[in-house]
C-alpha cells in the first residue's frame, strides 16, 4: 500500500497536532501545511515529521 499515515509538527512550538495520509508514490517531498495550532493559538506552518 503506497499511502502512509504522517504526523504534522508545528514549526514554532514543536507540538504534534495533526495526523494525515500521504501517498509516497505521487508526493515525493514532505508535506508543509498551514494549520491551526491550539498551543500557539494561531495559524502556523506544520511540517511532516517521522
């Protein structure tokens, strides 16, 4: 199965807020999404972590 579950990490406070699916075959680079962080209380950049 090419899809895998990835964890999104806030760039400012480093908290793990979201999980999502990513297809390894179609998306080669790591995910970078702008999401809401409850700890920071604002929209921040969330990057994929291992």
